[in-house]
C-alpha cells in the first residue's frame, strides 16, 4: 500500500463536520464537531495520550443521528497549541472546562479514553455539576504506591521513531499496537502522531504515576460508568473489583474482544456501552441503533 504521511494543515472536513478554534485557559484549542444535536444531546470525546482528535473521526461519525459530538485536541496534540508546559491533570481539566464554557455546552456527556478518562474525571472535580455524565474508558490506574502503567514510555517513543521515519512501516507500527486492525487506521495514527509533542507525552506518562486517579474517582459526583476492554491490561478484572468497592454506585461494563483501545477493537461494543449508560437520553434519538 502506498501512503502519504504528511500532517495536513487541518483534517479533511466534509459537510457533516465543523471545526472550532477556541481560546480557553490561555491557549487556542482545536475541536471537531459532528452532527446537529436535534435531540439536545451533546457528547464531548477526549482521546488518549497519543491520539489527535482527527483519529477519532470514526467514532464521531458512528454516533446516533441527532447527537452533537465534539472531539477535542488535547494540548500538545493535533491542531491545539503546543505550550512548553502545563501537562498536569489540573491543566487538562481547566482546558476542557474552558472549551465547554466557550462552546456553551449544557451538561454534556464526557466520553474519555485512557488519558481522556482521567481528564473527564478531573473535569468533574474542577466544575461540579457541569457534566451531564462521565463515560470513563479504560483509564490508567497507576499512581503513587501502585503498580506502574503497563505500557512503558519506551513503547511510545518507539511509536514516535516509526512515525518520524522517512517511510514509516505499517507492519512495525502494528506490531507495537495490534489493536489497530486496518492499514487505514495505522496510517491515520502515524500521520497524526507527527502532530503530537513528545514532551507532552512524557509529562503525561509521568503524571500517570504521580497523580492519584483513585482519589479523584472516589469524589466523582456526576453520573458515571467505567468501560473497560475485557482483555485490557490497563484496567484488569482485579482493578475493576477494587474500583467497584471504592464506588459501588458506578457500574462497570466490559467490552468483549477489546484490549486498551476499546473503540478501535470493538466499535459496536463500545457504542452499546455508551447507549446502555445513556439509555434514557438516547431513547428519544432517531436511529439510535447507530
């Protein structure tokens, strides 16, 4: 397969998409919008540590008709500003609070994957009552006194080395990340990985070990659900039991056949978990079968 890996100046938007550049928390933040929101349901998607917003295009397009979705480029990724510092959970949460306020979103459902799940939970503490719900997808659970994050920093540096090569190897990238099941998904990930700042990745990876997610999780006030890949090494069955004991009011949903990259491995299972959590709100949306 012949592929071009240059990072475009902006994603290839179609008529069903819109783009926003929002000045919030002192930086310009890039957001991709999908849908018209006729049903009054706003969903904010927050990707993981090495994913630009454009790599979640397949999720934005798959959400039910009538849902308005916003996929954010987290600072240091994609087309959002790349500051020299400010990569703590508090910084990320303040960025997201600013985006929600500037876009005038009312009680959006925050759907965060990996790093994005930690950001969604921190948002709830930073702006109590502002989120209509939290869908926390396979959040890293490492922290002070806990086992290290199972995906070492060296793996992500390997991703960057492949992405920066003059002719990146699709096969080598897939060897490191087997959950990307198609060549198109790998090409998209490589292309947009070039837009991510390695310093931001390194700081975030340190934060996985220095910042206590369990303390945040214990204080969540918004309705929430924990979604994990049934084969995930990031949120294991034992981890899920511990979180269930910490917050028995927060249900845990396993997505079959998925590891850490839950929507990539089983998109329909991921969407089913989202619909299950938001069943009352999605019930009024035409085409909720996706």
